[in-house]
C-alpha cells in the first residue's frame, strides 16, 4: 500500500498560493528596480541640462536659451518627484507582498512538515510490518522443520538425539 497524505489537496493548494505570492513579490521587486532606474535616468538628464547650461553661459547665451534650460530642469525635477512617490509606493507594496509571501511560505512549510512526519511514520510502520512478516516466516519455517524432523523420528540438530 502506497503512502497517501490525506491533506495532499490542501498542501498542493498551499504550494500554489506560495508560488503566486512569490511571482507577485518578483513583480513588485521588478517595479521597484524599474522606478529606481527611471530616477537614475532623470538624475542623469538633470546633470546633462546643467552641464549644457553652464557651457552655454561660458560661451555667451541668450536669456531665452537660459530660460529654456531652467524650464527643462524644473520639469525634470517635477518628474523626479513623481518618480520618487512612485518608488515609495512600490517599496511599500513590495514590503507588504514580502510579508504575504513569507506567511504563504510558513503555511506551506507547516503542511510539508506534517506530510513529512506522516511519511516517516508510514515508513516506520511499513518497516515494522515487514519485520513482523519476516519473523513470522522464520517461526513458521522453524515449526515446519521441527514437525518434519519429528515425523522422521529425528531430533533437530543440537537437541540431542540417537547415536
């Protein structure tokens, strides 16, 4: 008889839930990285605008060009603020998802531990049954040999006998 875990369906469900939560956590981590990368790109663009404006000031520039550079930098800073808010939002979602994932993992591990305990008990019981069968076979063989020897009028070896 093969091992059967009575809560296998629940265990399978817990594995599925854990996997789904892990995928959601990965998605949240990817979004955090994506927004972090966007912030880095905006920072690079702000540095480029400043460098270009500084070079233009050194070479002599019109007020319109300077005003355009300031407007562009202001717009980029606004974009950065929005990206930072998005970054914080994704970090919070990721942290929440991390907790949800850890809970799902603990629940799956609980059922896995229960299954493993039941499997070990099943294996111990199977080993005992097998040993009992071997013992029974040994005793039946001994009884058979004893009866065979008695019918022939012989004593089993070591039991004293005729000379």
